[in-house]
């Protein structure tokens, strides 16, 4: 009822051409405060962070950020004000597993008639509507500020406020010369660019652009990765395995199951390239199953057992409902109910019910204890195939879990872009805000003593500085590197 009343009020007022500012402020402020209170309470009741003694910052921002956001909510005069306030509050947690998705956005934005992408650590112009700015020019600075500083100060506070992470810079590059409601900023007057090593100044030409038109143009210069999983032979006993997702839709589940069976037939391979471009996470069991099919389950479990970390779930009624109504039905599509993985999660639901009744704040997840039971260092791999891992900057969550294992394989090589990074908070579930204007995802469990550190990324030993989405450029480069260079995995940056 509150949602309907607030939305009816704000949109009715917005439609009145002569509505007074004082009249239009109150509904937006009320809507903003209701959404903000819901967000904070949901995090407080269900997220492990507020009770995590190892992360004082999280609890501090939960309160300090809320106070700042409350002041902004009181001044909200538009949908954009509400979105900016909520985005900045969520971004302040600096956690890639906590995010907002807005259902309603302005139809138009402002842009400088240029699109920039970050490639090989440099910001390059990939689309230009200005005659004096050629495509492939490097963007150095704007109004005397380095581009990394613009990302840090103007963009990251409303996206994910940890701008030192490499993937944040890559993700926000297209927004550097874009001005929109969620992260509005000054329209820079001049920028320094470099063309063939020569720096020069150019005046920017800002104009309106329809949101759809901008993103259509962005898709042309940065095409979305195809989500189809596949195996391709690229040479004698050499195979390219595309794994662009671990979160398949119903029709794609059988596709991944079939690929897993096919991978078992590659055990005599000499080289297997695991290409995870476009993989932003999902269910890490897919990656484990694929590696087990190639190298043997006992051997992969042995590698995984080297990470002595464990997970604890925040105990709450809503988190229990998520396990029962989403995780278990999802696992039934992948496994039968007698499979050890399914049995572990069914038992998890029973144990959380008991923990909830007993008032326990956390519940240890027992699947790692039950499954990773291979004898110490005795299992031999069923394949001697050398593994190569190709990553894109968005590799996170289950994709990082996959990288954890692949990069422990003897002789494994990491190529491509520096991965994304995640905190120790995992297993997200969605919540729709009271206004119905946005969806929030929050984590439900925390990893303890994880080998990969909090917000650490994998840096490839062989970085690719071209357009990572371009198969025609990337594949020959990868195969050439693997021919020329020896083993050298990837390192995790802190």
C-alpha cells in the first residue's frame, strides 16, 4: 500500500507543470526515506557484515552512511536524487556483492560525443563524433585532472567506492565522458589526448543523447560476450573451452551438463584453454564439475582442500527461505536428491531452522568439510593437460572460485585482463525496494580464512592490451603466447 501511495503521489506531482517545489519535495523525500530504511534494516537483519567482528568498517558505514543518506533523502526533489542517494549508500560498502539495479531511469543523458574504454591500463577513444579526436587516441586528463582521479572522485562513489580495484576503472571507463543522474558531475571543458605519442588539447562538445542510443553505440564498440558454452579444437591435442557463465538459464543447463561430459573426453589433451570472458559468477559447482571431469574429482578436491577457509551463513528467517525456495529447487535441476551436493544443502536448511530457533547469529556451512575429503597429496590427476585461463575484468564470485582452482594446477598460465575482486561476503539474494523503483542484492554468508584475500584480484602473467572481446585478435595472441612462453600462473593482488 505504501509503495502504491508514494508512487502515485510523486508521479502525479511530476505531471503537474506548475507544481510548487515545496509540494513536490515531500513525496520524493518520503519515498527516499522509506527505501533507505528498508535497505538498512534488510542489511542489518540478514547480512553477515553487521555482526562480523573482523570488519569494523562495514558496521561503521552501515550507521555513518545511513546518517549521510538520511540527510540527502530529506532533500530529495526528483527520482534522480533518490537514485543518487541510494547508489552512494550502497557503493560505500565497497562490496561487489551488494548492488542496486534501478528499474526506472531518465530517457536522456549528456555526453561529449566520445566513448572511452580502458584497454591495457590506458583509456582509449573507441567512438568519436569529433573530427579532432581520432579513434584509438588515448585520453590522458580532463580539466587538469587525470582520468583515474575522475573515476575515483566523480564516478566510483555512486558505483562501488573502492576505486583502487582495477576492474572498477575498466567498468567505469565508458562513463568518464557521460553525465547522468546517478553520478552527475561537471561537464569537462577540455581534455588532453595523445595521438601517435603526441599530446594535445581538445575542447569537448557536450550534447544530449537518448539513453538507448548511447548504449546501442556502446554495444557496437564493446559487444556483449556470447553466453554459449562450447569446446573447439584449436590445434593437435589443443582445445579452447568457452565458459562465459556459471548461472545458466533453464535451456542452458543441459548445455553445460553436456559440455562437462565432453570435457571428460579431453583427458589426452596437451593444452586446454579455459576462456571465462563474460563470466560474472553464479554457481561455483559448475566450474568444479568441469575441472573434475578433466582431472578427476579426487584430484580437484585435493587442490581445493588446500584452501582451509570455511563459510558461515548469517542466520535469519529470510535467508532460510532463500535456501528452501531458490537454492534447493535450483540444485534439483542440476543434481538428483541423493547427490552429496544436494544432500548437504538440504541438511543446511534443517540446521539453519534449528539455529534460528536457538538464536544463533551464524551457522557454519558444512559442504566443504563433507566433500573435500581426499587423502593428503595422494590423488593423481587423470589428465596431464596444461591449463590456461583467459579472464576479462568482470570475472567475479564463482568465476574467481574457478580461477582459484585452475591457477593451482601445475604449469597453469593466466592471460587476458586482471580479474574482478570480491569481498568475503557471498551468496546473494535479491530484494525489491518498497517503492518498486529498484532491486537490491545482499550477501548472506561470510568466508573465514579464505586463501584469496578480501577484495583481491588475479593479475595475469600475460596481460592482453587490446579489445578483450575480439576473438579474431585474442585467440591467435593467446595461442602464440602459450607457444612462446613457459608456465607462469597468476598472482592475486591485494
